[in-house]
C-alpha cells in the first residue's frame, strides 16, 4: 500500500509556491506516494488545478486567512494520515506542534515572520529550502532545489539585427525592473535602435505608488519596450533573444534562470541571492544588483560571446539539477529519510559517512559505489558541494554539517582540517540507524554512534596530513606556514584520531600498504577489500574537442605535490612526439599549467562521458605517485587500457607487470620516459587487461560490503 503524503498550501491562488507544490505532488505520486492536496476553499484556484491533475483534494473552509489556518489545524489533528508537507510558512504555523511534519519555506522569513518561523518549525522533522543561499540564513535546513518542467528548445539562429531582451515575472522594484529600464536607456545610447525589451508580467500585489512608478518607467521607454501582461513562458522564450533577470532583493531560488537553461536561451543575471547558485559557479554574464551600467555591460558581453558552449553547459546543468527527473530523485531521498517504509523487512538500516563531498577523487568514486551497494542509505558528511563532486550523489539524501553553510569552506575545504574531527564526533545520525559504513581518509571514522548502532570503517588511509605530513605538503613541514600549523596541532589531532579509530566495530581497508599503515598507527588488524572500478565502461562516450590527436597518454589526478604530475611534465618535454592529457584540479594548478610543454593539455570538470572516451582511447594510464590504493589504473583496465605505474604503494595490489602494465622504479622523468618507450616497443594484450579488470567489478565490491554488514549484525558486540 502506498504511504500517504498530505501537502498543505499557503494560499488558494496560484503563485510560484503553488506551482512548486504541484511539482512536488506530481513527483511524490510518481515515486509511489498517495498524495492529498489541502488548501482554502476560497479562492479555490489551486484545488481546481490539483483536481484537474488527478489529485485527491480537501477544501478547508473559513473566512479569510485566519479562518483557513484555524480550520486547517483542526482538520490536521482529526483527519490527517501520514506525513504532512507544509508548503509555506502559513500551514507550518497553523500545524505547529503536530507530529510528522515537514516545513517547506520558499522565502526567507523577515520582520515578524522570523518569530513565526521559529514557532512553526518547532518539532518539525526537517525544514526544506530551495537553495544553499537561503539555507545559510536558516541553520539546520535541508536544500531541495526547485525544478521546472521542460521548455521547448530554442533553435540555433543567426544574430538578429535588432535584439529582443526579455523580462518575465512580477513587476516590482525588488525584481529589478527599474534597473532594467535604466539599462535599456544606456544600451540605446550606446547602440541606437539595436535593442528592444519584451516585458511579460504585471504589478500584481504591488503597492499602487510603486506600480505607478514602474508603469511610468516602462512607458517612458517608448518603442524600446512592449508590455504584454502575463504570458505563456514557452511563447516568451520563443520570442526573445536573451532573458534578463536583474533582481535587487536576494532571490531564494531563480526560477526564470532555470527555465532559460532548459530552453537553451541566453540569459543575464544579477548576483542577488541564489541566482549565481542556479546559473553555476563562474557564470560569465552577471552584474551586481542595482547596477544598471553593469547590467548593460553584462548584456553586451552575453550577446558578443560564442553562446553555444555556454548554452550547452547550461542545458546540461538544468538536466542534472533542475529537471523533473533531478527533482524527483532529490524528493525521493528526502522522503525516504524522513518517512521510511514502515515494513523494511529484515535488512538493517545503513547510513554512509564520508569526510567531505567536495571533489571528484578516488575516495569519492568509492563512496558512489557504496551508495550503489546501499541504495536507500543517506550520506553523513562535513561538506557537500554538488557542482564539484560526482552526480551520483544528486539523488541521495546528503546530511552535511553546519560548516556547509560557508561558501569558503565548501570551496576551500582544506582550511577546515582541524575542525572535521570534532564535526564527526557531533554529527547527527538518522533515527534507528543500525550500521554506519564510514568511508574515511582521516575523519569519518570518528562519527559518533548511539548505543546499539554498529560501525564499519572503510579506510582509504590514516590521515596523510598527520602521519605522512611531508608527503602531504610536498616538502618538509617546516618549509610552509601550513606545516607549522599542523605541527603545532599534531599532538591534539593524533590523540583524537586514535580515539576515533578505536570506536569502530570492524576495520576494512583498500590495500596491503594501507593495512600495514593501520597496524602501525592504530594497532588494528584490518581486512583488505580492494575498491572497484566505478566508471561503467559500457556507458556513453563523447570525444574531447580540445584534443587535436587521438594518440595520447592519460593521467587523472588531483594537482597536489605528492601526485608527481610535475614529473610527467618533465618526462613529456623529453617525448615531443607523444602527447599527455592531465585531468584534474588542485592547489598546484597555476604552477603546473605554467610549466607544461606544448604537448600537454589540461582538462578539469569534464563529464563522465568524456572521461570514458579518454580512458578508452589512451595509450596508457600514467600513475607516478605513491598511492594508498590508486584507482585510475583499475579504471583504465576496465577499458582494456594498460597502466604505467610507480612500483610502490597500492599499485602492487592491482598492476601485474608485463600483463596489464609496466612498473617503473622511481618517480623521475627518466624512469617515466623509459616506461613509455617500453610500452611503445612491447604493447600488451587487451584481453589480458580486461581479465584483470574483472577482479575489481562494482558488483563484487557491493556484495562483499553487504556481506560485511550482515556478518557484523550477526556477531556479538565487540567482535572484529
């Protein structure tokens, strides 16, 4: 039987929040929930629309807003079954204190609403907000990005002689319409008769004086502007050449920007609130809020640029984050966490933990495999930056720490190293957790578990910055301020780290090298479970346009000192007839780019479709660093691609010399050059390489981890 979900509306008229309510209702129905929509009988616009879309509805009578809210509270106490989703502050306030509620706020509470919000949220299972920007103002909230329905794609068309800019939305000052009018005058001054403005909207719910000011400003533009009133969005995007979203007040989301992305329509934003978050980090066509000259400059830049790469990237971003599929996956994760199946059978409730989801490294690849092994498990972490980690986490419930409210921490996570141990000691686990599976490179193994909850640690390595400090820094610790800081904190951090390790019920690790290190550092005997290749070799591939050749060697690596990417650059300076592709980012980015010879190309942030193509077409994967495990050769094996690897570390577990790769004995340019020439002279058998890859399949890894969980749950407490 489908679990019931009741969604209570903020008002009876249709607005942006009510459109999102119906989106949530449709997504919840698609994932198997029995949805009821509750709203005011008068006006009944929302309920009529909900009935038209096939939802069960409840009309709550009452005079005005206060009557609706009073009767909603009575109805909720007497007749509601299952989870209540309060779509706005009003139903949340009306049902304050009632059990099994979710509060979904679409706007930041201001003034007297702040006190109302505190009362309304009390006792709620969670508070949902539409952006990280808004979450920063409401501690403890969970981000559920809004999503939009598909918009017909605009065909590629030549640059017009006269450009039509478009504004759609409510006509009030907070949306920046007056700033846009001033920017239009500036553009007409610079380029007479080149620009016109299509305005789709009305000054609805706007004070009369403000409405008159806006109407006067638009009328004053003469034939530069045409005001249509409310307009179908598909027709709007089909008529314009560039959308402009010039908001002054902080936007809680940025729906028009998401719709423009879906339509592949060029757009310009202000940097108000969540607009840059929706458009994506580094979006090139943005202006400061309220700056009409800057807005005109941004419009000029947008129209002068080669738009196709930007439009392609924006459309892909919409598909990943703001499409109905993306929204449905995120909603499923939230509902599964807050309102789990009451009859889960005998399977234990597993929660995953990982240090931070802020990059696309080997450890994060392994966590994505753990997520596949335990598909309904949330992930507890310190920081989560969706743009910089793998999309496999997009549909997953990710429970991040309060540090995630800081943009700086999400994008410069290493500055928080001293804090993460404390963060995991105080992390909150979902109710009734049976087992925590902690993927750890130094912190997540310390996640505190309540009595009766078991913990398995999958250790990629004891913290490098504590036990291999010089390797981590790439030089003796006393040669850098970071080293002096780590050395000063070393005794305290080591003591905490060893206490954290001792809290595990079972320790697993990724390689023989790490097993020995765990024994030396913690005195724990860990079992080796090699990580799998997680990049499906049968998935789609797209070539990399920047490559002028299909003959190249590949390294996939964070740009950090101990990764020895500089050694590869020197080696390929001696191999001018060969080409090297470096995929990755990191603190050495500028230094390595400056030192690279002409036959080296750098890529970063590429999709998995292109990474698959690189693995499949590379002559070999180069692995010159001493790694705890080293996932990239194994990824290459799954495509039949050999490895050239340093004879050290985790590669000793995965690379068989002269079968699936060749070793070199030291990380020097001369040794790398010799290994490259050896492979060119003596190619390896592709079938033998693929056979080696079968040892590291995701299916085998998932089965082993599930067996470890089952075995732990059947073992007495304290048995390793």
